[in-house]
């Protein structure tokens, strides 16, 4: 997901999200809006990973550098602990919760 942001690819970011989660619909709007206005550098460090073979609760130290696409555009840096729940369905893991969603909101430069 972090690579999707850095690669300007909202589909890659959303590809591991379960489409039935409430966060999905908001992210489906916010991620393309954010990517249309800025170039992103994204990095994630896992702070906590608990659970079993079918469900994991993960805390992520997520850093975003948001750089306006205009020459010498403004830079906004965000860093927060993102709480993520993932569930295994078949052979794949799916994000079923990602909070706070506001972390990924478009910027008001």
C-alpha cells in the first residue's frame, strides 16, 4: 500500500483493501484526490503485530511526505500511528480496517 502511494498508483494502494469496509469508500475518493495534487513519498514501520493465522491487528508508524506538483511546490509531512486489521481469506491477506482514514486525506495547500 505504501509503495502504491509512492508510485502514484491509487489502484495499487486499494488493491489489498476489502471493498466492504467503510474506510474503503472514503479512501477510494481521498487517495486519487491526494495523488492528483501531490507527489508522495511513503514509508511504513511495523510497531505492533498481534493475532493468529487468520486475523492480525497491526500498528504502523506511517510517514508521508506530500510535495505539491508545481515547481517549488509546498511540502507537507505527516506521521501517525495507523491501526490496521488484516484477515486471511483463502491465500491472501486483506485489510479490513485502516484508521485514521483522515491521515490519507487530500491536502489544502
